[in-house]
C-alpha cells in the first residue's frame, strides 16, 4: 500500500530542523551558561558550519552508496546518539572538548541527513506533490526551529531554576532532545516509504565522478561568477557576526555590557518572538517579489536586512531591562532579516538556474554557509576587543559590504514575478 506523504513529509523535515538548530543556537546558549568565553564560543562553534560548507563534496557518495532511505534512518540514529552523548559529557571536567567533538558528529550527521532527505523528497513524491508539500516542509522546519530555539531553551531555563544546577539542567535538556529524535527515528523506520527509484548507483560507474567535477567547474565559468560569489559570501557579513554575539549579549550581566536576561527569557525572545518576526518577514518578502520581481525589490530588501541591526546599538547603549522593549527590538531585527533574506535566497536560485541546477544550488548553499562560518568565528574576539556598544557599531559599518556586493549584480527584471 502506498503511504501518504502526510505520514512522513512533516515529520521528516521537523527531524531535519532539530539538529541544525541545536548545533547553531542551543550550543551558544549552553556554552555561555557553562561559563565559556565569547571568543571561544564564536571560534569553536563557528567551525561547526564546516559540514554544511563542504557537503556538496560528499553528496555524490550519498547517491553511490546505499539508498536515501538508509542514509536517513542511519543519520537519525547517529543524531539521537550524539545528543545523548553530549548530555553525558556535561558533568565532566573536560566537557567543552568532549561536547564539541559530539557537536561535530551532529553537524556531519545533520548535513548528510539534509542531502538524503532532499533527494528522498524528490524520489518519494510526484512533481505535483513536490510543489504542494514545499510549503508544508518549510512550515515543519520552522516548527522545529521554534522547538529547538524556543521550547528546549525555555525548558533548560526552567530546569536551571528548579535544580539550581546549570550542567544538570542542560544534561536533562539534551536527554529530552535525544529522546525526541530517537522516537522520530523509530517512527520513520516504519513510516518512510520505499520509492522504486531509491537505489544506489553502481560503484563501477566511472562517469559519475567525472561528471561531478565537470559540473563543479562549470559553476565557476558562469557569467557574473565573481560578483555572485562575493554576494554569497558578504551579503550576510553583519548577520554572520550578530548571530554569534546576539545571544551572549542578551545573557551577559549588565556589568559585562549585556542585558542579563535569563535562559527562559532568551528562549522566548529568540525562539518565539524572533522566529515569528523572521517568518512574517519571509512571507511578505515572497509576496513582494511575486508581484514586482526580484530586481524591483532588491534594494528595499538590502535596506531591510541592514538598517534594523541598529536596534542592537540602541540596546547596548541603553542596557534597558524592559522586556517588552527588548522583545520588540528582536522582532524588528528578525522581521527585517526575514524580509531581506528573501532576496538572498532568490538570487541563489537565479544564479543556479542552468542545466546543472541542483548541483549548482548545492554549491551556492556551501558558499552561503562559508559566508556565515568565517565572520562568525572571529566575532567573539572582535566583541571582546571592542566591547558590546562598539561591536554593534562595527556591525553597522559591515552593512556597507552588503550594499557594495549588491551593487555588482545584474538581474533579469522579470525574474521572480508571478506569471
């Protein structure tokens, strides 16, 4: 009997979102609460972007070896084990080194899961179903973001207050996350279908790797390749640094230049208010481009992703303790980011549009991850050198790079318009 996509598409993309948000956001809050410095947090968690940067290099082997279904099941089991492993390292003397090693396992497993899940989505659904479920998968990915960035952090905050023991509170939180992933793994062992086209390619197919490298080379030979790569790397230069230091700023006590929020308050602000703003901005951005095209909305979106960063300058100089005001500032910044990020993602689709669209888009997303990774790694050191107020002024100065690389682009005026 053919299984309904409703039985597995929502849960598959919910599962895809959890490890990513754990690696990218939960790790920042946990390490800050465990007393790690901003420099070390930014540097070492910044490296965790690397698997998403280089995942196009091993994506052919996910096609070569086994089936997409096998990779999905195997990676979910590894992710569950990795989350449980992190929980057991937290009470130890060398928790930072041990947990980082397991975060690396999570990152590589999650990046591999992304490759397999996206391929499985195309194999398990007809063309019409793919178009219909694209909004469903995005919605459940966002629900996973709210779960990881909001509910899990709020759970950790509640446990910190209940137990009065930070490592134990985070240990329990990671065990809950592990239990959630293991439950989803068990479900997917039964719920995922077996598409007829989901079969590994023969390892003796010598043309596969040759074609892969030819496709990779063609990406760099396209018209406007250099401006496109600069845009992919630098459009989010301010956000790459802000994403690493925003949470430490909100958590640090006032005497250290921060706002002194609790873990629970961070979970609500970033995981609920922020995600709502981000989602609304993205939806409105998509509607705007559908009506006017990417070229028409490009510069308003550049202003949208850049100007709202000034709310952190305001917060760092006033150090307000008024929670509704802090939440409003986070909403404004995330709404602007969601609206402006629409231009970035659509340009990646525009540039990747070619005979090798899937492979070129994967390379684009690798540059996207690299553009977040490198500035993010240096953000902690820059912040500790400048202090929070001057660091956020530096972020505003970095928006000049966003404007500069956007000015280099050439875009078809009709691209993005609804026909």
